[in-house]
């Protein structure tokens, strides 16, 4: 089965100067200014900003924070997120600079599956964030790697040393990390060429009828919430996920998934798209509440294979399904 490119909804990401024909927008690196036109009069300020700044990939909640802290002014005055804009209002947004972050070593235990002078392969536990970011300044895989390794590649900068690919916080499993720039360039090229073997195991809701198939559907950011992703043809990237049924349990299915591309949230979005969302997924899994006793989502990166960046030898590793996911499968097998 091949899932056709039939997106759930069309998303729109018009540039700032394409919104109102009679509204001029001035923009610099950290400064955006425009005048409200008649068609937008009466809108809530936070909603108006969300639409006007859609290309900035800023969430509505973040814009609300900017309004409250005075980074947004209306006619030179600080306002409130629920204030209504009027025609001819002058709106100025001063985009705050990024908060300085510094990754530092932390003595966090790592499940090291393989390590040499070029690469290290980690079995990441569910719940661990890969690299520091706003809201997760420490306790990440990078913090642990900086303590464990003294020679990570610096290509991705101080916040993501050695990181060539990621898996979600709530996904467990195998991740490869480069320990020098030569290794980083090689592993990144293999990912781009789709030659890395990445297989995942997932428990999904419902009975998947086809024994195997391919989901070929482009993924882009959701227009209403820029933190979420959807299948869409607008401002999207090509995404392909192959699947095979491992076991069926009536109203649940265990899938073996192989990534051809590696878009953000790809597996989770594709599974939702075909009507079989991931069990325990807090964002794309629906509201059934049936988590099979798991504390997170039932997705595990179980196999990782790649060509060694220096020797050219093919390396392939596997990591067992975590205990709570195995327990969930046990419940399904004995019902």
C-alpha cells in the first residue's frame, strides 16, 4: 500500500508583505512594524500577531509573552494579548534576542552501545532530551556526552556538539554521535543520501490491515500551532516511511518502521495521517487514554546501521525494546 499525498488541510504561510494589500510592513533583523488595515479590525492582538508573523515560526503563547513584557506596542503603548486592534493602529514588534545558553558536562549515566575514536552510539532512554534548548537547559544527552567524551565534533556548534540526527524526547533507542569533524561530515552525508538503516518499533491504535506499505506524504508545520507538524503540500518537505506489520492484537498493532527520510515528528505525523496514531503519544495520539500502562509513547529506535566514517566498514546495532513497552506487548499477547 502506498498512501497518496492527500493532505488533511492546506496550510498557508504568506510572507509578511503579502497579507493586506494596503498595509505596508517594515522589517529588520529584530524589528517588525505595520499598520492595521480595515479587514483585521476587531481581531484579538495575539491572534492578529500570529497571522502577521506566521513566517517567523513563533507560537501564539510566545507572542503573548512578548506582548506582556512590552516587546509589542500598539500606537506606542504596551497592550494586552486579548486587546482588540483597530484600523490604522501602528503595531511595532521588537523581537527579543535568544537567551544565552551554555552546554556544560553533567555526570549522567549513558547506555553506550559502541564507541571508538570517531563515533559513539547511544541507547537513549525515553524522557531524555537530545540537546539543550529553551525549557531544557540541562539534563540532556549532550550534557552527558560532554562529560563522557572530550572530543566531540564542533560542526553543529556549542549547543549540539557531535549531534548529526535526533530522536524525540519521548522516543527511546539508538542514536549515533560524531566525535570529530571528519566523522560528522560522513554521517551527515549518509543521512542525506538515505543510506543509514533506521528501524523503529511502534505500538499503534487500531488494526493495520495491510501487511506492509509505504507512507509517502509531505510534512510541514501546522498553521495554527507552529510547534506541531501535519501532512500538507504547502511549505512542506518530502517524507517517506516504510512499515511492516509484526503482530496484530485486534485493536492494536505492532509495526516495524523504516525511515527513508528523517523529518521532525515524521513517524508520529505519518501514523496519525493513516489513522493509526502512536499509543501514548501526548501530541498526535488522540485522547483515547489507553496507554497500556506506559508512561510515554510506544516508539523505540531499535536498529541503527551505517558505514563507519573512517574504515568504510558497515556497522549495525540493535537495542531491545524498553521494559514498559515490552510489558505492554505482554498484556496484549495474553488478553
